[in-house]
C-alpha cells in the first residue's frame, strides 16, 4: 500500500511553483491502475500556464500531462501488467457524452485534461483509468513521455486529410509544430515548416530530415511571395498554424490557396476574425485540432517501436522534479530548448 502522503510540485500562481506535501493514493479503485510517474514532458501548455496565458486554467494546479509511467497496481481485468511502462492518455472524457459516443473522446463536452483541468503528474504516484494507459514492449520512459506530444501532431495531420500532392505548410517550429511535421512528411513530399528561429529550422533539416524550410523575418512584410516561391508559384493547399499567435493565425486566411484548408493547432485567449468575402471567395475550410484519440496513441507508440520516429534528438534539457521551482523558468527560456523532460525517478 502506498504511503499516505507524497511530495508534489504545484503551480500556485503564474510564475511560482512550490514544493508541498499532498495525499498519496492509498486505494486503487476498480477499473484503475496506480502508477509511478517516471518522466514528464514539459509542454507549451505548461509554459503558458506558468506565464498566466493558458485558457481553461485555474490556480493552484499540479501540472504534468505528458507522462511516461510504470504500473504499480491494477484493479480490474486488463492485459496490462504490474511493472509495465505506459504512456498516459491524459484526456478524461465522459464515455456517455454525445461527443464520446461519436468517437470524439478528445473533445468531449465534459472533458478534463490531466494537469490542466485536474491535477496532473508532477508527483511520484497517480491513479488513472485502465483505458487511458498505453503500454509498449520496447519504448523507454523517455520515449513514452513524448507520446502525447507526438499524438497532437498526428491528430492534426489526420484532421487535414492530406493528399500526396498537397503543398502543406506548418507555421511554428516549436515541439508541437515539429510533431505535426513528423507525421506530415509521411503524407506528402511537399511538407514545409516556417519559423523565425533559424536554430529550430536547422534541427528540422538535420534532426527530422525535412528539406523544405522557410526562415521568417519578423520585420518583413507579407510572406506570401516566399510561400509562392516554395510552391512553384502557388500558395499552400494546407496550412497548420501552431504558433498560438493571433496575428499569425489571422494572416492564414490571406496565405491559403483557393479551396485550401487551415488547421489551427495552437490557440490563444481571444477571438479570431477574418474577412467573410475572402473566406467565401477562396472557399476555405477552417478546422481546429484538439488533443488526440486512443487509436492515435497506439499508432504513435508503434511508430516509435519500429523506429519510424526517432525521439533521440528531441530532448535537450532535463531536470529533477524537486528542482522545478528553481529551474523551470531558466530552462523554458533557454533559446536552445527543443524539449525538456522532468525526471521523477
């Protein structure tokens, strides 16, 4: 039986983590497993929460939703076994909700996301429903902590219904943008990523093997000419905006080709506005992409196990859980950051 208390890290207000003592799991309810958290991926969501820019968020909150964990105890019939390493699907949906009944578990009307709407994994042990655990026979805890991030990218690409001849552009080369790119490259040879950060673009070329990158100048005017040059005179047929920047998101309506699709992966606290005549003239399809589904988790884990996706180049920073209060801001503001992993064990 687990101890009655455990150390945990809570974000009590924007800009301030504290180490505190909280309750540890003492019982594993039916249909659940008790987990030892091993690795935690630091997500853009966590960074936005730290700076007070995360929608749908209340303080205090224990962050941590990108989790590689070890099963300690199982209560229920399951093929899972104690000692297995798992990726945690952090989307706690109501299975009886209309969206869940239609297979849209990722955007259920009553959805609670671990580490955002309810306390997450910045603590040694948590309890999760069995159906939210995805085991691997060979992936490491490091790799499993990256699965949720990669699922965001895979789901966004699924939303776009990419065709082999699509000229598809990812705006924003942060971790989520790069995860979109990883799966986009499997669908079209015309996958392109654009960012103002040249180091990130260099990693996309050297680490991810993408041959089409576009360095953006924040002081320049429209990027339409550069996009046309890359497209052989035409504008993109698909744009993924992963920036969470309102200006970038609203400019997409002027950069998409006629009959094209825009997928908003990033979000911000505010309204998106656009010209309705331009929207209709181009017959633009506008989609959002939120989270991922259980089937996507299985697919991403298989891609890692088969080495279709190499996660080795991703992780640039590590820190122990106990050091989050004093090191988090230093790490997330490092210009060389691609992906940070918090180590609990």
